[in-house]
C-alpha cells in the first residue's frame, strides 16, 4: 500500500465561519491554563469528567489510557444524577484503580457541578447531553482548561455561535480542544480522504451518506418512576430520556448522523451553502416516551460548487440499514466508509495495524497538550454540528434554508436560564416542550414550524 501524499483535515469553508461570530463577547478571561505551553512526561495531568453517562465514561477511560504519554489522573466528576456518577466511578476504578482519585469532596452534583469540577482539573471531558455543551465549554474556556468535548457541540444555532465565540478566547489562551468526531483519527478515513483530495476520482460531482438503523435506547416514564420510587418532575424525566427531546439532543440527525455529514464536509473542505429536506414520524407516535424528535430525515445539502449531498437518516426497525458515506467523481467513485476507490485509480485500504479511533483521538489530544502544540478541532466540530442543525431546521420547517441565515437564527430552543449554572434549576427551569392533554408532545409541522 503506497502512503498518501498528504492527509488533509476538513477546513471550515463558508467564508470565515469564525468571522460570522466575531461580534459575540466571550466570558471574561482568566489566567492561561498551567500546561498551555506543554507538560513534561513526569507532570500529572488532572482530569475532570462532566457528564457520567456511557459515552462520558468511555471518553474518561480513553483519556486515562493515554498514560503511556505521561501520568494522568481522574480527580473530579460532575453530574446531575447521583446514580450515574457512582456507576461511572465504580467502572473506571475497576479498570484504572491507580488513576482514579475522586473522593466525596470532588464528586459534584447538580446544575452547577460543572463549574466546581472544572476548577479542579487541567483537562476536562464534556460529555453531558449535547444541549449543555456550550454552557460547559464557555466555563471551561473561562477557567483556562484544555478540553475534550463530545459531538454535537450544540443543539441550536445560538449554541453554535456561543461555542465559536468561546473558541476565539480558547485560541488566545492556547488551549487544546478535541471534538468527538473520531473518523478524523481513523487511518482508513484519513488515507481515503487524502486520495480524494489528490484527485483520485477527479472532480467530485455528488455525494450521499446514511445513518439508517434501529431506534436507540429509550427510558420510559413509568419505568423511571418505579426505579426511583417517585414521580419524576418533567425536567428530570426529559433529562433521563434526553435522546427524544430536541432541546437537549438536537434530534438524531445531529446526535448520530453528524458523523456522516462531517465526513462529507471533510470531502468538500467545508460545510454546505444551503439545504432542502423532508422528515417526520412514522413510528415514534406510541406515547409520551417517544418525545418530539422525528424518526426519519431526507436532506439535500448543496455545496458552493453546486454539487449535492443526498443525506438520509432513519430510526425504523425491519428496514434496509446503512451507516456509510459515498462520492461520485469524473474519474470514478468511492465507498468512503469502506475505504475503496473504483475507477481510473482503483485502490483499497488494508486495515492491518489501524488503531482504535476513539483511543487515537485522545492520544492525539494529550500528545498535543504535553508538547504544547497548537491543537483545535472546534472549526469542523462546530461547522459539522451546524450542518446537522441546518438539515433539521430545513426538515422541521419544510423550507429551503441557507447555511448563513440558519447560523444567525434567533429561534433558540435551549433554555437561556441554564447558562447561569443556577443550582436551583430543578425548581426554576421548565423544559421548552411539555406534553399536551393527550400526553403527547407537540412536534414540528413542516410548512408551519418557524426555525428562523
């Protein structure tokens, strides 16, 4: 296998995405993080985990597994759910007994827990449900911490704008930022994309991508009430069953399909200029536990050169499934996720020796922290998040929408009150969508729903 001539990461495109948020003020600056200019192999990096669910625990495990680069310890955790926090700590201690040092006084609970946990650390993992990502990212930047955050980085355009404003401050402080779009650290994708950018299939004329599969986990209200021996408040119920509420999740086009859209943006070196879409609910109508999200989307994303990506994602069992990305060019076509090029420059990636991309993304981040090198994945993390939100907005509204106009949308779905980090949020904040008299949640109606 011949090595590619270069490995090209996705760039932002769309006429200086960061400039569109330049007028936004970020949180007040604090001193630069103590390892902004690098850390020796003997320095222990102190880690805080914000959001102790399955993905957060997995990310913490991977961060702790970078110890071959130098010592790292988990020293603080924060969550709003005590049981998730304890379960995460128990599992991490089994795997990393000598690298988990989180006594009770550094186990923070509540809506202000993130502030306290971040203050203890050098590096923070932000892995709560996506709607909270901008809140936590702003605070981590304000406190001058290196950051790994899961995708998507927001659930609405306002959140993306806030992420970008805080990212400008992070750059000034020389903070290192990783985003959980692990395909950028997957050798097969890297080599395939390098060849595409070298012209292996000529001019790329069209793309398609899929995240078609079954419905993921679901937490039923009756089961939760029984498990915790009480009637959960509406806010607590939605946080436990967060995947089914757009203000927290972003809908599954953002929470899952972002991976595929991110790859297409990588192919095109930036996000699309506009989108048209359809979507709705065929199966998610069985009751309140289905929340408000759609169970299928079909989108056309148009890029600056006029090429179209045909995008499909679906949560419907018993159907044809695929999680993949493809492109067609003037000299051939490519199964990007399969690492196969067909046509004049036929090629197949051989997977021998390829590393786990989930581990690799943490290895790369922690290496950059220790070496003091510039490192930020926020541009493609934010633009791919906004691409997925654009598709959702187009489907919810039934309108053709331009990317730039969608980014400026003043329709904010995430409650502004959460940006204060008020510990009384359980009592003071109401979710933006509540069930009607029939027990069902109002949902978007194409042609009527306002998104801008």
